[in-house]
């Protein structure tokens, strides 16, 4: 009789999800259960989700500057979770340059969250960002891009402007991975501009407009002279 009671009590044991409170009769069933909140908690270390959290915190600090900083648990329970995660994954997908500054730019310009994943907005931000950027970070990012191409093609990074396809270079320029600093401050970069066809040049002109960049170099003359020396020493 006692054995039957224990068996009966065991059969009545419930295993509850700590996130949604749903109960299960078996622990194994609970382990495979995947409610929305549990799924969101499990995603916390994904790159796109981390970027989304940072933007979510910035958003709330702007709207409620005197309130306590938001936690990941606050983020998970927010009605804006999916929209911010969609944006975070967009940033990851396009390998956005300085994602936090992009988020600041979107907030400063009062762009609606639903529009944050539009390529046209990122392009607008990128054009402003690249022109305001100083030489050091621009060259560092450009040389990293050249190294990536070199690794993929068993080549020297110094030969990027010589032997990379024009489509590849134009794509890298349009994504901000190759800066006008690298192009105008290197002999091979200037040679590349003299060789590409009109259509290719037009596709990247917004990013390397010689009139705008000449004025920029005049303002940042010390940076310009330094960048030329660096590219010369690197053999680019």
C-alpha cells in the first residue's frame, strides 16, 4: 500500500518552466520545452543579439535618462525585442562600421525603429562617418580588408589595388571597408582610379568624391601627410 502511495505521488509531480510556468509531468519533456522567453534567454550570447541589446539600452537611456539602466531580462520582456534583434542581426550581416555610432546617429536623427534595417539609411550614415573619420582607423580597416583578400587569394596585401577585381574593390569601397584615405594616399590606389571604367567609378564616386575629399585632406593636412608616409612604407 505504501509503495502504491509513493508511486502515485511521483506520478503527480510537476516540472515547471521557470520562464512561462507551464507544467510537465516529465523532466525530460521540460528539458526539450522551448517557449519564447526560454529561446530568447538562450540567444543572449549571439553577436546580433548583443548588438541589439546595446542599441536597446541606448534607446531607453535617451527616452528615460533618469531611469535605471535596462538589463537583458528587461530586454527579453520588451515588446521591442524582435525589432531590435532584427536590427542587431542586420548590423552583423552587413558588418557595420562602428555599430554603436550608427545607433547614436539613428536616434539623433529620429529615424523610426521599423526603418533601421534599410540600406539607404546605413549608406547615408556611412558617407557622413567616412568623411569625418581620421586617417588612423581608416587605414587600419583598409589594410585589414587587403589582408583578407590576400589570404583568400594567396597574394600579398600590398597588391590589392593591382590585382583584386574591380568589382571586389568597388564592393569594399561601398561597404566602407576600403577608405578614400587608403586610395588617395597610396600610389597603387591612385593607379586603380585611373584604370577603372566609368561605370565602376560612378558606383563608388559618392564615397571618394575628389572635390569633397580634397577639402577634407586640406583640413586634416597632418593626417594626410602621415597617411601618405604609412602607405609608402607599407609598399602600397
